[in-house]
C-alpha cells in the first residue's frame, strides 16, 4: 500500500514537472515570436527617416502627414514591453497609411526612383511583419490554450502563467480590411 501511494505521488510529480516545462517552452516560444516582430519593426523604423526625407521635397504642403509619421516613429522607438510596442506599431501603421493616401496626389513623387525603392523596401518589411504577427498569434494561442486547459491550468495558476494578448490591429482593423483603391 505504501509503495502504491509512493508511485502515485511520483507520477503526479512527474506530470506536474512535465506540464510546467511545457508552459515555460510555450511562453519562451511566444517571446521569441515577438522578438521576430521586434526585428522587423526596427528595420521599418530605420527606413522611415529616409522615406520622410525622400517625400519632403515633393510634399511641402503635406507637412502634417510627415509630422504624424515622425511622432509615431518616436513613440514606437520609446515603447517598452510587448503591449506598448503593439500599440505604437498600430499608430505608426496608421500614420504610414496616411502617407500612402497623400502620395496619390503627387505623380512626380510616385515616379521618383529613390521613393519607389524605399516604398518597395517598406512593403517587403510590412509583408514580413504580417507573417511574424501571424506566428506570434499562433504561439500566443498555444500558450493560452495550455494556460486554460485542464490539467495544465492547475500548474499555470500555481506558477503565475496567465492568458496573454494576441497581436491585434484594434483601431486599424477597418483600414487593414479595406480593399485598396487603384487609380489609373
């Protein structure tokens, strides 16, 4: 009887250790996924001053758009932690969308090779960001499932694991879902 009880306790201890280790792996996977987003955000932040300079000469009357982009970039650079960076990224994406709309009024700017090259680089980074966001959300979903499902939710509660937020576009969702307008 004593040995049976000892075996049950050992099996439960191994199960608890296994569940804890899985939760740690999932949390680290989520953090790694955000690190990938962070790299892409940094590259985008590095390109924005070049884009602003390329546009300044053509868009003298659209200075408010450039000021908004500069402010949003500064906010993104100062953001700490995942939640702040997600919010700052949303503001910067919105400011860049404003630039895309303003550029339509300047055909000579759209024909500029330096602007076109910068626009292609930013577009490439935006595509990489979208893929990194999808991977981050997948990693977050896995972690959230493990935190909420029995029996790992017992271990999660004991060790402070909690449900984490997805990378959400929030106020920019309408712009992201809007079909682009093509002007010929």
